[in-house]
């Protein structure tokens, strides 16, 4: 998880991940989209490969990169523990509370209550 967090800490690497989310790209295609040198882009791709976030596939003399989102799952799970429940979760919790309260109010009080209702 530490390698993944370190890999996504850099804005260039995050941009590369967004690009690879959409399509498989060669190292040259990735480098064309940045105003930094090709060796710098190669270093960023190497970090992403080492963290497991991208996979490299050799096709002839070209190396194609694809996103592997699996390593992000552990990080996302860890981060989710720090988030507050969404508005919907709070509403569902309130609804659940109301349902249980209503059920309690509708329950017969006991045998004497049942007898009165049956005779009426």
C-alpha cells in the first residue's frame, strides 16, 4: 500500500493513470502528452510498474502500458475508513430507525391488549 500511495503522490503519474484508464498506450504515446523529457516519463512509468499500478506488454520494439486498478483497491478501502457516511447512508440509517420505531409502536402491549382488540 505504501508503494501505491507513493506512486500516486506525483501529479504526472496520476495523469498517466487517467490516460491509461481510457486506453492502452505505448511509452511514446504517453510521453507525447507531457512537456517533460521522454526519460522522465520513462522513470514515471517505471515507478508505476514497480507499484503494480500499470502493466507493460512488449510488442516488437514497443512497450505498451495498461492500467491495473487492483492495487488501488486496498488503498481505497483504507481511505474509506476515514470518510464520513454519505448523505444517503445517513438517510437510510434514519429510515431504518423509523421503521424499527414504528414496528415497536404497532406491537400489542400484551395479552390484555390482544383481548380488548379481539372483542371490539
